[in-house]
């Protein structure tokens, strides 16, 4: 099983970023979403809302030009729900 940081790094590199670029973007995303304490947690162990945050981060990593999300804030706590527009 992959950790939160490994997921983001994988998708960043899959989208054409170098390891260093993917790592930098991963750190920025973890800070922006408040998921830094879960950086080394297994994705399987996350709550439903945190899994949703991780999937949104994977969608946005690598400078995606167009991302279509279906209810990205479902299951996310109210504070984080307001922040989704800021990411």
C-alpha cells in the first residue's frame, strides 16, 4: 500500500513532472490542504474525507489544465469544504 505522499509523487511523475518537481508540488499541496501530518500515512487508513482530499490532490498535481470533479467535497468536513475552492 502506498502512503499519501507516494500517491501524489506517482501521479505527478505520471503527468510528466521530474521527481524534484513532483516532490515540491506534493509539499505545497500537503501544506495547503492541511494534510502534512498524514504525509506518511497509508492511504488505506485515511478517513473518507481525507481520501477525497487525496483524490483531488492527485487530480490537480502536475498543472492539469482541465479537471472535472463530481461532488469533490462530499464527505469532507465543513472547514475543508470551504478551502477546496482555494486549492
